[in-house]
C-alpha cells in the first residue's frame, strides 16, 4: 500500500511541476505588423442580380 501511495505522490508532483514549467516557459508571440494603423476597406463591386 505504501508503494502505491508513493507512486501517486510522485505522479502528482510531476504533473504539478510540468504545469508550472509550461506556464513559466510560455512566452506570447510579438504582434506582427503595425497594429495602430487603420486602413480603409477596398471598394467593392455591386453584385449582379
């Protein structure tokens, strides 16, 4: 019984440490392009009916 409890504790610690490492290593990507510029939409043709 002690062996199974020890195994569960080791697995739980490994999962927690793995989650913490993922959160620390997760670096958001820098945005590409100029996000402050606003460009008008291109002119659209009227649909044929």
